[in-house]
C-alpha cells in the first residue's frame, strides 16, 4: 500500500481544495451568513445554506453506499471508522459545545480553515482557540484512556 501514498496525498489535496472552494462559494466562510441561517426565529432568516447542507448529503450518501459495497478502500488497507457507535454523554456534550461555538462564532472547523487564508483577525483568533481546545481535549482525554 506504500505505492499509494502519493496518490492518497494528491487525492486529499484535491478533495480539500474542492471542499474549501465549495465552502467559500456557498458563503459558509461568512459568519454573518451562517448566523443568519442559524437564527430561524428572525425575520431575516437566511435559508440558503440549507442547499449547502442538501448538497453535502447528496455527496455523502453515495459515498456511504459505496463503502458498503467495497471490501476495503481503493487507496488504503481498511476503512477508518469510529469504533464507538453508541450515542453517549460525551457525544451529546461535544455536539452541544460544537453547536454553541458554531452559533456564537459563525464558524465550524472546515469553513474556519478555509477562511484562515484571508488572514482576518477574528478568523485567526477562532482557529487558534479551536486548536487550543483540541489540544486541551487531547490532553484530558489521553489521561482517561
């Protein structure tokens, strides 16, 4: 499988660039637009990002179905899937924290990294806080394991 290392990196770069372009094109890197989408009770609610979410589902469903048809991935030895499938307290708590962060900042990790290239101070601060949160979680979670 080492022969596929370059192909995996190239495919990851293409997929990441396409993902970032799509996030930028759709407006997901604009926190004001995301906040307007999340504020469903407002008269200024912006439902346009539902199309982005619908597009994401249309891309993801064939991939999930294809995974069920393949014995293993094309460029790897096995699928990298989570071992835990149960909905538990840490999952619910993490989802709530993610949702609060998304609602308050107007960013989630993908769009934040896409917008990071713009060099805007709020984006840089968000990405630094996101990385710090990931590091703290990693250190605390590593102790429990």
